């Protein structure tokens, strides 16, 4: 899995969360492809923001082995905050916001 170093601090990145919405779906594809290229084994989960409309990511999920993070309810554009709570509770996670 990936590592992250900052001022002599090294931590292992165990999961990458990518926040996305209908408007930036094409950027999500590029970002997922890039992460998968550099970190082929790391789990990637999408934090789908359906607040501005539903969008289908099944092709991204299938082609790049990506999952969709299960979020308890529609947080009206704040789904990206969900991964931050995981980070505070658990090991290192990378949250990428487009």
C-alpha cells in the first residue's frame, strides 16, 4: 500500500476516498485512473454526492475496482466529511476532493 511522508513522519495509507458529484464525473474518472496507476493495490472508495443529481459510476467501479462508500444518509453536499471522521478514528486514510 502507499506511504505518506511529512517531516520525518511516515504513515501507511490504507484506503483512498475520492469525493465526487455529477458535475465533476469526468475529473473523477481521471483521478481514479491516476490513483490506480500509482497504487494498483490500494482500495479506492467513492464518496458520491447525489445532492445535485444522481449519476452512474458503475463503469468506474468495474473498470478500476472501485467501491462506493456507504453513507448513512444524504448529507446535502457534505459526504466528504464522512471520511474525515474515519481518519480521526482509525489509521491513515487519504481523502481526495475534486
